[in-house]
C-alpha cells in the first residue's frame, strides 16, 4: 500500500557522490560529480572534490554509476492488448505505473485513453502518495471517426461532436488530446481549435489525414513517424484511411522532394514527432532478444500470445517489419537533423512485445542504432519531452533548482547504451525508489491488471 514499501532513500538531504552525469541537454558526460538533493530538488551539481552537502546529508558513494534525468515518456498508455486476436485492451492501472517508474520513467503522457476516468484517478492516487508511479499527464479519449479499431472508442459524428468531446474532457481534467486514424479533416480542425482555446495541445496517430494536411490544420504532435503517414500512398482519398502495404514505406526515398518537403513543413509548423520504435521492432520475429524480466512481469497468457506472434513473424534479414523499422530510423534521424523536435515513448500496444517502461529503455537503444549518439538519444527521451510539455524549468535535465527526478544506472550508457536497462535507483521529487522492489511487486501481473 502506498509508496512506503518501495522507497529506500527518503532523507531530506541526499548526496550522490562520484557519479557520472549525463545531464539531458546533449552535453558531454561529466565524470566524478556529486549531486546534492535537498528536500526534493537538486541543490547543486559539481565536481566531487569541491561539492559538499549540508551537514547531516545521507551520503551515497555511487562510483561506477551514471545519473541521467528521469525519462519523460511521451507515448505511454495504461492499457495493454488482451491477446487472442481480439481488438480489446485491458486497463493496467496496477502494474503499468510501477513498471514505468521502475524503468526510470518519472513523467508520462498517456497518448490516448480507453478508460479516461481510470487514468485520471490513477494520477490522483499517484499524486497523493497512495500508489507508486510517474507524474501523469492524461490525454483524453481518442478522437476517432467511423470504423474504429475496437468497441472501446467513441466514434465522432461530426465537428460539433468533436468540440463537445474536447470541452467535456477539458472540464474533467485531461491535459491533451489524441486524434486517431479515421477522423475527418473537419473534425480534426474543430478539435484542434477547441483544444487550443484552452491552451491544450493535440497529437495524432493519423491515417485518413496526411502529415502535411495535419500541420496546416495546426496539430502540435504526430505519433510514430513516417510509418503511419499515408500522404505518399498512391490514390490517397481525402478523409479516407487507405490500406497501405509495407513495401510502400520501405521503398520511399527519403531524399526525394516530397519527403524533404514534408519534413520541412513539419519543422516550419513546430510539429513534434514521437518516436515509438520499440513497438514496431516487436513485430519482427527475430528481434529484440526476449528478456527474462519481460517474462517475469507478464501473465502466462500474455507471454504465450506475444511469443506466438513473434514465432509467426520470423523472416530473417528480409523481414518486412525490419525494413520498416530501418526506414523509420532513417526518417527520425533526418527529421532531427532538419531541426525537428523528436520526443519518445513506449506505446505498449501492438503484439504485446513493447511493455511499459521496458520499451522506453529499448527506444533509447534503437535511437542509437539509428545514428544518434547515446547522449543525443537520452536528450530525446528526457529534455525534449519536457520541452514539448513546457516543463524544462522543472524536469528533463540535471541542474540546480530543478526537481530531483533522476535515474541511477549501474554502468555507462554513454559508452554502452544497453546499460540504460541497468537501473538501480529512481528518484522522483527526491525520494529514491528501488526498481527491484517495484518489479517484484508486479510479477505475473502485467496483462491482468
């Protein structure tokens, strides 16, 4: 009950000694540093030899460890596929907040909700210390048109319905909205206009509307990247979600004029892209390696469902999913180099292989595979998310005066990005959570509740 069983460092003042600091800004790592946490905030960061904490501070010698900012996950959910090929998703209000926090996610935006009241109430439980989890930014129910993927979504009946939906859920306390695959141009325009009147941003996993069309409407964020942009589909009709085949995306020339123009248009309109590489990688039957911690966390049924999907998808080096993943990696790298804001999240949906928290870490590894340096990938997963949320004065990087949301890693992810998974301690507002205890508390629970 509550957070007490999972907090192992709770002194008012804590001194993290002899750590390597990757501060989230993209700056080079600093060796042999000391971070002083004072009543939930970072009091100072500096060389270990010259940085001292107030008398009575709890000193922790963390030689060999790296500290990064808490991950700001920007495509998170509190639901998970139910398995068996049924388009239903079960709410994971118990297990997912713990998995996120154990993995170093200290701030999470739910990019779409199927049980918005549950999500809002989970946020209240976390904020009041009655359950462990990250700071939650709750997105309202999906803004979806006809032909939704499942019975848990409301289907909009027109622009007026889009405005009513936005107004109702703003009053209930959501802080963003997500447009979905079958929304019409008129409905999206109405929703964006209504949300912006309240200072609230709109993201989208779109299909019926292409990226450039969405940018012109005024959307703030687009999920998943090139793999879901249908504007390059031959014969694309307005307001219609086409059936695209994988070869269309895999064969796109990123140096072609239309793709370059799309990227430039998004950058000019300040439209962010959310990287969700891990959920796409999970559809490749040969990667990533199946981790024991994944099998420990999920129910037997969820494990069987994912492993079965994985076995059916094996295709080796010529697998369509792998070609898609490589194209998306190239796109995200090109988008950032063109000046675009790339943020990141887990998206624990798909075939179940992208699990809350674990997939956030994997996404950072995949960004490095795509050409980013480790410190650039960490910036994307931390500072960039805070920038999108307008929270860089509080979270997203390590500096004096900011909230003590920190991840302690046993190793050096700047040299070996796989070390990003070796989390030994997670600070949220200065309280140090034990990831091992959090993970132990959810064994066999993910996929159930």
